[in-house]
C-alpha cells in the first residue's frame, strides 16, 4: 500500500517559496491501477518523484508498505526502490547502443541475476517483442521502444510501477496500446500502477483518476462509467483480446 499524507513540496527561489504540491492525501491499495491527470505544471512529475522515493517532501510523508520514506537514508531508499519500484518515462530512456534484449538485461545483470538473458527474453516476449530482441532502439517504432522500456521496468518484478506520461511521445492509437499493456500487466501480475497522463481517454482505462491542479488534489474518483466504453485498439493489436500470454510470471 502506498500512502501520501499531507504531502507538501516547496521550492525556494531567493527569498520566496513556491509550493508545487500542497497537502496531498490519498491511499493507493495494492494491485490498484490509478491515473493522475492535470495540466502541465500542476505537479504530477513532482508527485511521482515523491511517491517513488526519488525525492523527499518539504513536509508530510509517503509511506510505502508502512515505511515512512522520509525516515530512511538515501541508501535505504535506493534499496527499497530496487526491490519494489519500476519506472517508465515519456522519453523511453533506452540505451541507444544496446539491443532491446540488452536494454532489458542491464538491470538484471546489475542485480547479479544468473538467468538474465533468458529472463530478459521472457520479458520481451511478454510485451509482444520476442521477435525484436536484437533490434537497436533506432530500429524500433516509438511504441515498440516503450514496450522495451516497460519490459525493463518489470525486470525487478516491481510491486509498484510509476509511469510518467508514457504515451506522451506516441500517436493516440499507439498510446492506447501502451496503456492497454499496462492494464494487462496490472491485472495479470498484480503490480500496482500509478500512471500520469494528459489524456483523459487513456486515464479512463485506470480504475481511478486523481486530478491535480496547482499542486492540489481537486478530485479523486473511480472511473466506473468509462469501463464499458469500447476499446480504441485495432483488431490486430498485440495486446487486444486474450493476449499477451499470462503475465503472471512477471511478478515472480
Ligand atoms: P507537471 O509534471 O504536472 O507538468 P511538475 O511536477 O514537473 O509538473 O512541476 C510543477 C511545478 O514545479 C512547475 O511550476 C515547475 O516549474 C516547478 N518545479 C519542478 N521542479 C522544480 C525544481 N527542481 N525547482 C524549482 N521548481 C520546480
Ligand atoms: Mg511532468
């Protein structure tokens, strides 16, 4: 479970202080799929950084499975992230000189995982890219690069996945496929997903939408009405219908 309590973040510039987040409160239960939406500059990226323990609040707290992240040393926070957290960014952030397979393998090897190559291949297959393992990022479409980034983010079988505008550089159909993939991974692996997006249509695929404006939560509600909406996915989409194969193994 992830809890934000009275979360406040201020930045100083000279004598003045700018409150980027103010008294943010919410709880994300294990296994949830939550979207955070809000205009540019409303504090979404700052909030994700605090929730993930990359940055510390000015006041208030984030509790990850009952642990107050502010009470941990930087090293312990890094350990906790390594054990529990995955990230996906708008800009994919793949290493350009490494193949898709190698990009997914890197974090596994850093952890000393003996089965890294096999595991990386399994992860790529899970995101529908088993046949692109030896492509370099510039030989992949934006959507494919984001799938590689998602496979990489799942390499530590995270309990929590944070995605900051993961569809921001993709056309709307491709973006919809990426959110569908995240939804499938959430459902099949039980990984809690916190997704930041500008796109309300995509946010509607989450179970719940938290809206930010000027650093304040202005609404927080389930997306029940949207769940029956027809999918925007094309019929040949790799993630439509019963695919990808059981992603349960990702959570091992
Ligand atoms: P969003 O992701 O919703 O676009 P951000 O969280 O990136 O918003 O930024 C929220 C506000 O905080 C913006 O006004 C931004 O300029 C400001 N901000 C973000 N990071 C810093 C920083 N390191 N120092 C000062 N101001 C910052
Ligand atoms: Mg942002």
